[in-house]
C-alpha cells in the first residue's frame, strides 16, 4: 500500500533526524565550557547521552510496533476486503453525522 510506504518513509526520516541530533550532541565542541565547568560537563553530557540513547531505543521500538501494526492491518484488509470496505463506510458515515451536529 502507498500509505504503508509513506508512513515507513516518515518514520525512517524521524529516526534519521534523531540519530543526527544524537551524533551532534556527542561530538565535542572546542572552546565550550570553562576550566571550572569542565568537570561538571562530562557528567551532564553522560546523563544527556544516556537519556538520548534511551529515547532512541524507545523510538526504535515505536517504529517497529507501528510497522507490525500496518502489516497486520494489511493482512486483515486483504483477507476480508468486503468487511473492511463496509467498516470504513460505516465509520465515515458516523464521523460525518457527528461533524454535522456541531
């Protein structure tokens, strides 16, 4: 499905942006920090790096779960196309009626 390809592309793009941000934070910047703040900076950077690694891992898990969900939905729709179309029509009618009432 094209929606699956678009969703997958968007999720991969977000993952790449997060990885790029992670790499930029890990690279040392010359001239940053003073002599007194030099000892505190590694502790703060390691805490940030740990949090970012945890976030990156959670995001990777999220991407995996979304891909599995889309694959399962595709299997369900392809195995029961008539029921899927009827269900989509019923949901569309319900949403249309809810929006008209407002």
